[in-house]
């Protein structure tokens, strides 16, 4: 049975997620071994600084690319050992790389761009596996946003014969996928709604240390500042029609600071950021429904790190009443590993010369085969 290995490092930069995906001859998918390779704190800090830098030296880029790639290779090695497999047992690695900047609208009069730190040539050399990488820029070249890419995978694993479903990917940023029933002629809808955990993590790190607010406990201890929430929701991004995508280039601590009076209690800011995530996601659902005239989804499937945040999930339930919440785990796809599995699936699509993008999601002029292939 063909085996593909997906590697994903998201906006939290806490670890490289690795997931083994089995794909049979009929295209049926099943998740195998999974593993998270933590990024050392010094490397994480330098990567975060690079993501927020106005400029960077070539030497710094080269160092970080090399270090990041070697941690990817370590993740592959450990996963193969745990699964009892050899490099020759893997058809290909799908490597997303680490996003440094995502600017689908460009800057000033410049072109649109998306930049991922990656070295697929070195990864192929270190692992002995064929590598598929650079998934996003082909869609961008075709006039698309290059993001989100996960909805195509969500369609493959979660689309239902009879019901409309909503998949919420709650990573550093939130994206939604609205899946019509299999018998429907409607297209899959997907876009980034705004922050999920990125601002929550950054504010927590600034004032309490640690990488994240476990279960949203600090957010739950505060009170939502309604005036602050209104100022944050006034950002143009939330009113922009889909297709659309975003990242830390728009939503970061300096952006938050620009909306603060300076008199807010820190816990109240955390509570307000959690509410911002929930409200902007709920508004995104309504935006999708009104833009594309779809019925309300019968079921929401949360995934990503935010699915483990009980405070955020409670806020979402309050803003999405009447929709059954079903954990991705209950449907056979653990929430923490969906994105890594998605890039394993995209590697399979590339080798099969099948499109990996959905124009209805990204806005590209048509479906495109994504990624470049690097031989072992």
C-alpha cells in the first residue's frame, strides 16, 4: 500500500508535526504513525523573529533553513523507526515548510507572494526519501490566494452523503471549510476567518510565559472588553469578501497594541482575544452562507490545536447555536494531525498528477497540480 509522510509546522512554531498516510489503490485514506518533533526554544525564537523582521541577512536565512530542515529530517527518522519502516517504504514526503510571510495581496504596488522556509533538496538527501514541496506558489501563479489548502483534504475525508458540514481548522489562524453533501452541485467553500490561537498565544507569552494558555484557563478568568472587541472587529479583513487568507502579517501584537488604551487588565485582554476568535469565526460562517446562499451546516468538526481549548470551544458553541459539534477524532481523524496528513495527501496528488487546489476556495483561475518533486 502506498505510504506518504506529511510534515507541517504552523504559526505556533512549537513543533514539526509528522503524519504517515496510507492510501490504497482505490484512493481510500487511513492515518498511520504520528509524531511531533519539538523545536528548541532558541531556534523557535529566531524563527519567530524572522517571521516578524522587515529584513534578514542571507546568512541568517541559510542557518535557519538548514536547522529547520535537520529537525524535519529528525522527525522523519523517528517516525520511521516507530513505524518499523525504512526510507524505501515511503513513496514521498510532503513538506509544507515554515511560512515566513504570506502576502496574497502584495505590499504597496508589489506582486502577491507567499514565502515558506524549506530546503527539500537537503531533506531528500538527509532522509533518502523523495520530497514534494513548494505547494502554495503554483496556486498563487494562477491568480489564487495560495491558501487555505486544507479544504481540499477536508473534502476528501469529511464530505457526507446527506448533510452540510463545517470543518474549522483552529491553528494559529482559523480557516473554515463548508462542505456540501456528496449529491449536491454546490462547490466547497473555504477561507481564513482571522486569528484563532496566534494572538492568544502571543499575549500569554508576553505576560505569563510558556507557549500557550492551556485550555484557555487565563482567558476564562477575564471579562470581555466589549469596546476593545468592537475596535478589533473593525479591521478591514473581517469585512473583506472571500476568497481571502491572512496570517501574522496582519494580526500580530503590534496590531493588538494599536487598539489598546493601556488601561485594560491583562486577563481581560486575553478573554477579549478569545472572544475575537469565536466571533470572527461565527461571522465568517455567516459570510460564507450569505455570499454563496448555502443552508446552515448540520455539523461542525473542529480540528487543530484550538479544538483542545475548552474555553474557545465553549465560546464557539455559544456563537454557533443549533449545530452539532463532532470531534474530528470521532470520525477517525485526530484533530492534531489533520494538517500534516493533508500535506501527505497533497504529495500523493502531485505524484498522481492530480490537482491539489480548489478554485472555489483560493480564487485561482482553475485547479492546479501543486508542488515540485525532489528525487531521493
